[in-house]
């Protein structure tokens, strides 16, 4: 039996985008830092020496040198209902790695060191991260079916230097923070599947060049990568279709969507369909942060209660390294140490509601 065309598609104004912003940002940040640092939250810990298992878009040179095992692209495809007036915005958010190195100054010479203690503070080489966002200018969905859009982007290389003085005021070290240049393209395309129904494609490509890439380490490649990359799609005068639970008549179209390294889900208040988050971690539609959670812990499949209790059992020396190695790790430690007893009780478990269970007759 043939499928009848979708008739009478209306374009209701998208009123949910502003309301969604805080919800989307909370979910994105939680996933953005997934794997950024794992318990015991110290650079010296073995499992923190290679991080970021999800959502890394590597430079093409590096990816090709490894036969594509580390992807240099990420693709999102989703369905949208709309009309000639439907407008869209696409934003890509990711972490940009910053190489932090330590220079010790002695007798007029400088020496790179992995670790240095000054005035009781531990200085340690590390890969920090800063958040970046690339927003594609608003575009008309219908017009995109006639002409693909290429949106090149570039982030310039930069070095920051911070001097470190001892108790006498003498400069004894420098902290160097190096950002490598990153460039790439966001490519957008749309296909009209039937009247009022579109397939929207957003493809991220990392074209950053790497000299001698055949011998480049993964840590070096990360400096020119988009880490924990997400795509956020918003629609006005239209709505997105759930790919997790699409209407029966659209299931074939949803199965044909090709998502590479990412999974699009609806976000916002339940029932809203104007915003979609394409995440490198599998989520359901309308994900939420548990209200009992005191804050992000970055650890994959984290259980707040267990991780918080483990942090409290760390030695004072371990806590000192955690506190001084990374600002986000310091915040985790301070937040955990300040948790009141009643908050720990809330972390132990929560009832969301009850439902009737029908018992079968024996």
C-alpha cells in the first residue's frame, strides 16, 4: 500500500527555543565533559593519561594514517516537518585541548619538566580544555534542498605564558598554555522526502594539517581535534521528528537516516520538538539531569554516591594533587567535601513514582 503525501502541513511558531536553552545547556555540559577526567581525578592516575573516548573528530591526516580508525568526520541526519517558512540554526560545541607545560628557570636557563613544586603548590604538565562553539547562520530549510551550504571555520594557534614566583618574589618557572590551530567545515544539506517532510544532514569535517602526521601521537592529534563534539539543531516554524520513537508512517524514513559517531535526540520539556541534540553518547529523547545530583563528576556511567564517597577517602596528598592539577577537579573536590549529610541520603536513592503491576493468576 502506498503512503499518502503529508497534506496541510502547518508552520506553528517555534516558541520553545528560549525555554529549551537552559535544559539543553545542562545536558550538553554533562556530556561535554564525559571522560574529561576520571576518578581519582589526578593526572598521575593511569586511566587519566589517555582520555576522551567519545565524540573526537580528529584531523584528516591523522585519521588517514591510521586507516580511519580514529574518525575525522561526524554526521547527523534527522527528520523535520516544515514548510517554505521553516528556518533552522545549527551549532557545534566541543572541547578544545590546551597543552599545559612547565618551564623551570635556573641560572638563566629554562628546562621543561613534568612536575614542579613551588611554595607548596604542585605545578604539573597536563592537557586542559576550553569550550568552543561554532554557529552556522540561520538558514531556510526549503532553500537548502536546492543548494548545499559549506561553512568553513578556523581557530588560530595561540600561546599564553604565566610566570610563577617563589616566596622571595623571584621568577622560578613559567606555565605555558598552547592552543594549536584547528580548521574544518560544517556541511549542511536537506532533501525533501515528501510534502512537508525533510531530511536534514549536518556533517562536521576536521581538515587541520599535521606535519609528520605518520609519527604523531594521539595526544598531539587531540590538540587539533574537536573533542566531545555535539551538534545542536533548532527549528522555527516547524518541528523535528523523534528518531528514537518515530510515528509509524515515518519509520522507514527514520531508519534511512545515517548518523556517524552521534545519536540525535529531542531535548527540552517533554513534548517540545524544536530542538535536537546530536550527542556522541547514546541518550533517550528528553534526557534530564537527576535533581539529586550535586554536580558533574565526568566519570563514565557515574554513580554520584559511590564517586563522592570515594573522593572523601582519598589521602591528603592525593587531594592536594587533585586540587592543584585542574580547576574543574578542584571544584569537584570542594563540592564533595562540602556536601551535607542530608545530600548524601538523597544520593542513596529516589522514588520517581509508582505504577500498578498486574499479577497473573496461577
